[in-house]
C-alpha cells in the first residue's frame, strides 16, 4: 500500500512510489497595476539615529 500525501502547491507533482492528492489552497491571479506610478520621481529622506 502506497502512502497518501496531500500536496498544496500550485504546480502538479507526480511520483510512482506514493499516492499524491493535489489540492491547491491558493489561486494565482494577475493584479492590476497603475503603470503611471513608474513615471513619477520620488525623493527619499532617510534619518539614522
């Protein structure tokens, strides 16, 4: 009898010596991003104490 392993990673994985149940807990989805933010210049003021 092969051991049963529950995988939660997003990509499938296959092995012959174990029984793998693929149950991803997350979905990969693209996020919207305002590309105009890349055109703005910022000044940084850093204080060391």
